[in-house]
């Protein structure tokens, strides 16, 4: 997939009975800006309403990354504290939830880094296909930020509590072999064959009965756990505390300065 040097954006193209959404911010390994999160939401809304589209594929621009996370250069202004982070997180959640709840099947084509917010997008898809160069991880603990409950629930549903705990607590990156072993991804295919292999799956889905697939997806989504209002409040308070902490400021500063952070738990 050719890289683009233009401004960060999310582009949607149509191909017969499927559509492709491309995350394009190559200079930052396709990191998501606020505008890109909004564009993702808009594209999903439009494609879901398009009766000609039966499958939606999502991929990154180039072969370096699917999505390397949220664009941390925006954090100093858009996620400065808990209040601003809550507004930012609402926009991200709106896009990811719309993707997760989309009535049409979604397939993530991962070729390169799939980190943080990129993991959130990939986990919101129904099927994930990756290449051997792909790297995965959720480095929230290395930045001092709170990772969204909805994404943690999706992670646990895919890999189980023990593996989810290891991924979240260590913040380590892991490769395609580990991702396949724990059930995070469905297939591993070399970069040169990613589109041809994915097209076989996309075409199979596109030629099957749409109402049957919609019913199956609705049933699958119903198996995700629900959370009580009291638990939601406690979790929200815990996440907000992360964004109001000195550790969060230190984590972002250390990332920008390319050094290890020093956390004190306050």
C-alpha cells in the first residue's frame, strides 16, 4: 500500500461489495489525531448505511504501521487533565464503539505497529489478520494514562484475564507469534499476500446471507460482559485519577524526551 505524505486523515474507498478504511499519518506511524477519530466515526456511519457495502476492511497507510496509537503530540493540549481527557476519550469511545457495534462485519488488516489506540481499533473489529512484521502492545502503564474500560473488556474477551493482565501491567510489545497464540489475531500472512488472502475472506463474507451474518454478529456481541453503574463510576474515577496525576505528566514528558519515566504513584 503506497504511503502518503499529506496531512493526517482517515480515507474510505469502495470496492464492489466491500469498503476499505485507511488510516493515513505515515510520518507518525499512522497515529490517530482527534480529527482522525472523528473521521473514523463518520466513515463507519456512512458505510453502515450504504446497502451496497457488506464488509468493511480497515488498514494502515504503508507497511510500517496499522495504527501506532493516539497522536501523543496532541496530549499536552487535548488531554492535559482529567476533564479534557474525558472529552477526548468520549470522542475516541464514540468511534471505537461505533466500529464494534457496526452491523456489518469488519476486518482489520494489520501490517506493522498496532499499539494502544491501534489495539483498541483492531479489537473493535470482528476479524484480525496480521503480517509477521506486526507488533502489538498497550503501553498505557508506561505513560501513566488510564486505558478505556470498553477496550479492556474486549481484550479480556479475546485473550482471557491472565494474558490481558500481563499485556496491561507490563506494557510490553509482543510479536505476531504471541498474538496468534493467545487468540488476539486470526491469521498471519506475509505482507505481499495480505490483501489477496484477506480478499478471500472478504469475498466469502460478502457473498453470504447478510441477515444471517447480522444476526450472528448481534448474538456474538451479546456475550460481552455488562458492568453495573456503581462499578462504572468506580472505574471512571480510577481512570480520571490517572489523567490528573503527576505520573501522567511525567509519562508524556518522558515519551517526548525519549527517556524512561520515573513514576511515584501520585
